[in-house]
C-alpha cells in the first residue's frame, strides 16, 4: 500500500537529496575545532618550517600501533592535540584559539606573503 505524497514534493528530488547529503561526522557533531601553536614553539620562535614528522620513539614506530575506538583520525590524519579545559577557564582558553575559518585565513595570508 503506497502512502499518499504531498503535492509539492518530487519523489525523485527527495531520493536525490537523501543520498547526496551525508550527516555530519562524529567530530563535526560533537567537537569544536580550534587552532593554536605556542609562540615559544621553535616553528614560530625561530621561524622554522616543518619538512618531516618522525613517529619513531624509543626504537618503536608509533605508526605501527593499532588504532581502536572512534574519532581517532579526523580527515584521516589525526589530531595534534585534544584539550578539555576546566569549565572555569573554558572561555579564556577558547578565546586564545583560532576558529577553523580564522586558521584558514591565516594560512592563506601566509601563502600570499610568500608568493
């Protein structure tokens, strides 16, 4: 038995929209992305450039570790850090970080300066 359809809804369009739009990822749904690196970090303090990352620590390659659980690798590359500030200092900590848009703007400005 078919259900009655509303007059203004095109079934083909409804099918198209439901398959094209994906729900937000767990990271997008439950976490806020903010960006910051300490001013004292050698990359900023000495105006260095990161050219490679070595995951070998104490003779063990951390890339060989098995990852388990959810939300371990957003965008397939992983987190640099996850912070959970106390509720008392939350607003102050968040004010010191860049939003994703501010971070993208800073990257674009840096790229334009170097071009």
